[in-house]
C-alpha cells in the first residue's frame, strides 16, 4: 500500500471516529433541564451509542427506556434499558413488536413525566406500526421505493402516511408527556420531518406531495393504500423540543480537517450531493482528471470532498450500495492516473444491503478488474458493485460504526 492509499484509510477511520454522537448527546443534555421523571426511547442505527451517552450522563435520574436499532448495531447491555434489534432498510416483525413496546411506554406517561427521544437515521424502517395496511404491504412499498431511485424525502412522504407513529403521530401518542428529542441527522438540509420520518415533528409534506411521488415513480398501490395517502398528517405538535446534534456538515468538516493534517489542501465541494451514484462517480473522477492536467489551477496535493446521499435506480440483480456504485463508476474516469484515490463511504458502516461501508478505487482499479476477468460496464449494469470491488480489494469494511450522518466521498490527488 502506497502513501496516498494509506492516507485514504487514515481519513476513513478518523472521519468516522470524529462523528461519533457521544459528545454531541452529552452537550445537548447539559443544556437541557428536565422537570419530571425521565424515560427514554431511542430509534435508528445510532440508537445504542446515543443511549449509552444518555445513560452515562443521567445515571439514576433515568427511569428506564427502550432502544430499537439495526441487527448487529447493539454493543451490549445498558442498565435499565430494553434493547431490540430489527430489520433495516425494510421493517420486519421485530420492528413491529419493539415499536409496540414504545407505544405502550409512551401511552402510560403523564404530564409529570418527560420522554427523552433519541432519533437517528434508519428510524423509518426501525420504528413502525402500520396504519390501515399490513406489514407485508409496508415491506412491498418500501422495496418499490428503494428500487425506484426516489430520494429519502420522497420515500418518507409515502411511508409516513401508512404509519401510526411517523409524521408526528408518535408525539400525539405520548401527549401530554413532554418530549425532549435529540436528533442525529442523516438528511440533506436537516429536514426534521424527514429524519426517521419525523415521529415527533409536525409534518410539512402534503397529500399532494405524496400523490406526486406515487405518480412520479409509478408505485403500484392498492385502492386502500392510495386512500391512505389522502389522509393528512399532523401539522401542529406542541409537546416536543428538538435539538439537532450532528449532520453531513460535521462529516465534511472532519474530512477537511483530517485531509489538512495529512498534507492535502481540502476543498469541500458540496454537502448536498444528491443524484444517481454512478453520475456522482463520473463527476468526481472528471474533477480528479482535471486536477491532474497541467493547466488546472488547483494545487496538488489536494482533497476534493463531497457530502450527501446519492441514489441508485436498481435495474440489475447484483449486490451493492450507493457508495460502492459511486466508487466503481469513478474508477472508469481515473483509469491509468497515478497518485489518485477516490473513496465513498456511509458513516453508519453499512452501504445498502451489504456488510461494506463503501468502496475505494485508484488509477489501477480498472486494470485489476480486467485481470480478474470482470467488465466494469457489465458490473454497473447489473448493480453489482460489491462483487466487482471485492474482487480487487476495493471494499471499505468498518462494521457498524455507531453513528449515522450521511455519506462522504473524497478525491485524493497526491
């Protein structure tokens, strides 16, 4: 492994480590005064880590609570806390059972109680009670949305209207209990009613918005499901105070700080990358190629940073995720270039339905694929980035990280 490849690995580990939510949750708790008995509910991929910080801070002042997180994301027992793992990105029976426990807890709370509600990305799948539909209906519609190319805002406009806890409805269940919500954002622009589908936030989307998404992506819904889209969600929530503790901006800032420490001039290109993953890969590789040209004004060594969340319109039967597809696509544009590495990772450590956080490529990646008998165009057509990157040692595998603040892609030019 040469220096620029080592620098890429260093950046990946430091970016994730600097975006763990522990200190952010502690800071939010220090700034809040609880006036009643404190109960806790935490949902999302970072739920365990956020709860650990709350348990350590509140100690005996915490009356107990419930955590719902993705399979493999719980890191042990927490005193006084019931921990459940469930399906992501598609809800399963464990999701429904654990959510029902949360509903029971919230419904028992009164005006003298306070609920600490810790929310992180992944909560849309992990916190669910179907409303007027079955779990199979929810699973089918979610699968359609995931394959359609819809972004997270559009997806959640549909999902919250089929749920008894999304779109502000959970806050209504908990009333008159006061809710203090600490949110780790995985949504571009930190749109609160989209993060985990906004269980404790007044919904700003409308019936018209949901119908537009249904038509745009030609979603196959039953008559009953279509009728549910016509039911408006709560537009006013009075019992909740919300604090956002982290977002993709902190992810990009950490990438820039680390790049600077390693001797690269950092340039944060955007924190709102939102397009097809393979198009983002082509764009970033074009920038890398341009930087390598003798006429480019950008000084080397440099690190071009783009944060956000791309999408994949699934057309093939392969295995992969948006970060892996971005990286594999980028490999085409930097073929043969020396001193260039591009990586793209999901901060939660899981990219799509895989065990990888993302992918990393360089100027030799395409040659390595050819040597392995693989064709990059065919891999992309089949959405099979995982197996392509695995064949050339290009997968980034971190395991569940305990945080979740979108994705970051970095172009390193030495």
